[in-house]
């Protein structure tokens, strides 16, 4: 039979047959049955044929493991890669760090004068509450404020980076002119908005990591190890006791040798990746548990959805403002517009919408906004 020869059997068929496996009592009755086999039902006749094969169901389990390991191992490896890449990208994302820094500073301004007013870090869950804190207009959220605060500096940085990449010989005098006119001010904000809105693309792997079930991943690796142990037991004990030297035995022996190397590697890698995920979560919000480590990706994914929405709204409002400035009516009403007046009007708007926040701008800083913190660090946003 195929089971004894070790030839490939469709996995679906193996799964179905294993579900039909008889209990110990049922198997005993089938073995002891000496009557007319034709009097048995088709299922019973099939099972009767199987139980007459030594270790039939153990062989089937080994065959299932043999046929499913390559695909399962490949899927696990892909998950490991996604998790590791996500951790690295989160740690190295300058824009994400700047957003966290802006949130920290904004929260400290909101809580100025309270015991929360000088926080050094915050729980990342706070990011998901930024859209719940609204200004006096009932529409503008704290996330809008944070985005407005950093897009100009990000735009300036983008321009300076581009200029620094050019050779001095290719620069024109007009390349150094621009930080003093209104058009450039709007251009900086436009460039900065593109940088911030591009964070979602930069952290695409994080969104993939957010759907990975860590418990299921760990249990799958453990299940593969248990199947390996059963296959080794079948090979080294059961079949050896039968003194079987069949094609199935030789096929299984070759497979087990390679499978052990694969599964042991997966076990070690699972521990390494799990430790890396927890370390990344700790890096951003202090000491966390294993589950909190994986939840980091869910929080960031949901925050990116919110950020995309706000960036689109900021872009739309900026477009309307530029269009209004370009209309004949607005030109008559406001014949002179300077970057300083634009800056003041933006600060005035922020101060009106969020009177608890001073108009001091957020400047670039090399320090991280949410490095490791104690568990006592609570959310910064007012309740």
C-alpha cells in the first residue's frame, strides 16, 4: 500500500482518514473481526484494511508532517522576517520619532503645572487618543495640531537635504533665496506634509506585522516540534521493533534528519524574534509583557490610519487657503502677506483652538521622545 511504501498521498485525504481514526476499543473489534468483510459498511471495511497495517495511523501522521512542513516552515519564516523588519524600521524611523517627540512636548504643554507636566515618556496607547482631544471648534483634533507643528520643519529639512546633496558648483544664487517669501513658506509645509504622510508607506511592514497572531505562531512552532518527536519515535522505536526495512522507513529517515535541523532552527528563531519584539516595545514605552510587544504593531497601524486621515484633511485645508489667497477678493482684503504673518496666523489659530498650549514652536531635537520609561509614566493627555 501507499502508506507502507511512503509514496505521496494527497494531504486532504490524509487529514480525512486521520479524522476517522477509531478508538482503542473500535480498533480492537476491527482486528478481532473474522466474519464476512462484505457485511461491513464501506467505512468499516476501509478501517479494517487500515488497522491490519502495522502502525497505520502513526505512519499517516508522519506522512502529514512530511508533506506539510515545507509550507508551514515557509510561512513561519515569512512571519519572522516581517516582525524583525518591522522592529528595525520602527527603531530607525526618524519621522516616527519626531512625531512621538511632538506628542510628548504637546502633552507636557497641555499638562503644564500638573504632576504630568514634565513627562519624559508616554504609553503608545496615547497615540490613539490624539483624535479624541478636540479644539474649541469641535473639529480640529490634537493630532491636527501635532501635524501642523512639524510639517514646516520637515519641509525645511527636506529642502536643506536636497541642497546639501547638490555640488556647490551646480548651485545657483536663487537656490539660497526662498526662506523669506510666502510661496516658499507654503512650499515647505507642502513638502513637510508629504514627508509625514509618507510614514504609512515607510512602515508598511508594521501594518503586516499587526495581523500576525503571536500565540498562534508560537503554538505552530511547538506543534511542529511535537510532530518531529512523534516521527522520530516512530522511526527509532516502533519501526525498529518491527525490524522494518521498507521504502517508507528509508523515506522517513531521510526526512527526519532534515526536519530536525529545520524545526530546531525555527524554535531558536522564535525565541530570538520574540525577544526582539519585546525589546522594541520596551524601547518605546518601558517594560512590557510579551503580549504588549506584539500589540505595539497594532497601535502603530491604527495610528497610521488616523495620521493618513489627518494629513489628507490638512492638505485639503491648505489647498483651500492657497486658493483663497489667490482670489481677487482676498488680494484686495490682504494685499500684503509675509511668512511672519503666516506664522503668526497659524500660531494664533492654534492658540485659539488649544488655549492650554503655548505658541512656542517645536524645534528639531536629537533626543528621542519616548525612550524607556517606568511603568509609572501614565498618559500625558488630559482626561
